[in-house]
C-alpha cells in the first residue's frame, strides 16, 4: 500500500499536536520519582543515575495520613456525586429526548450551562446559596455541588444514546402489558446503558478533578486530593504533589479507556 506525501504530513502534524498537548502532562511522571525535593530534573536523573530516583514521594502519598484522608474524601464525594448526577441526568435526558417535550432546546441549554459558565461564578453562587442554608463545610453541600457539575455530562451522553433508540420497543412492551417502570429497566436501560455509564464516569472525573468549589465551601474535614495538592503548592512545595498527580493521571486514563470501550459497537455474530 502506497502512502501519499499528504497523508504522511497529516500524520506528522497530528503526532506533533498530540505531543504538544500531552508532553506537559507526561513530564510529571518522571519528576515524581525524583530523590530530591525539587520540581526539576537533577543532574543525576539526566544521567540516569539509579540513586537519583526514589519512591519516597509515593510512600508519602500512600502511607501519609493527610493524603489517605484526602483520597477517602475524594472517593466519598466523587461516587456520591456521580450517582446523584447519573440519576438526575438520565431522567432529564429521557424527558428532553421525548418528542412531546416543549422547549427542549432552551431546557437543554439550561441543563448544560454548568459546562459553559465559569466555575468561579458557579462556586460563588453555590457558596451564597448553601451559606443561607448553613450547609457550607459539609459533605452534603459538596456532593450536591459536584452533582450539578457532573449532571451535564450525563445529559449529553444519555441524550446521544437516546438518538439511536427505537421507541417502538416501548410501544411493543406496553402492548404486552409492561408498565413504564418495567419497560425502562428491562427494555430501555439495557440499550442506553453505555451512555449512562459513560456519563457516570465523566461525572466522577469532574468531581475528582474539582478544586474551586472545594476552596469556597470545603472545610478541613472535607479536604480532597486536589485541595491537598493546592495546599501543598502554596504552603510546602513537595514532589509528593507530583506523585499524587501521577495517580490522578492513571485514574483518568482508566476512565477514558473504559469510556472508549463502552462507545465501541458490539460485534455482530457471524452466520
């Protein structure tokens, strides 16, 4: 197969663009193995000296009390917010995908507005709202706030899944005596489940990465991994931050791989 010069140039350009986007992230990984408390490559690291590399910062993140507490808070808030966002976002997407739904476009724009509005404005509004309810510095306020940020991802992915859903299946289920709830869980949900799961993963990733709302409303007991990293940058610069960032990169890669596998169409069995 002959490759044209134009195709080669396109591949080269795509490779350089990919390197430009990913290089600032990948450079964090080798720096996290630095034996010295610096954010730069030491002479020993450049010379590949084994003594210049260490796992001390990973040990600090894994066994450090503050980091473990932050990881537990991130998991509690992330999973809770993702579950709430998945339920609310799926219900909203089902309503928006119905032909009988009035004002679908304005409502869709309203529901995905957290993706467009600057996060500082959203965080400030949530802070004043939950302050009036005396809910600041609580897990409840943080879970609800993160669910608001994650719900638009669920709305988008589930709405995309609903675009290819055959509504005649629901009519067929109703003709056989199935109620709306039974039809949803046994007919509709299994078909749109890739979109639901993808939206849940994106919602969890949005919560895991969020730091601005945490700065506004989080207390000492609710410190998450991004909040701990932020404090570490401001108070005490330590490569342990790079080790924690490496763990977050691995989680993000796993989430993206899972979403990619879910979005692939299943292979049809051969006759």
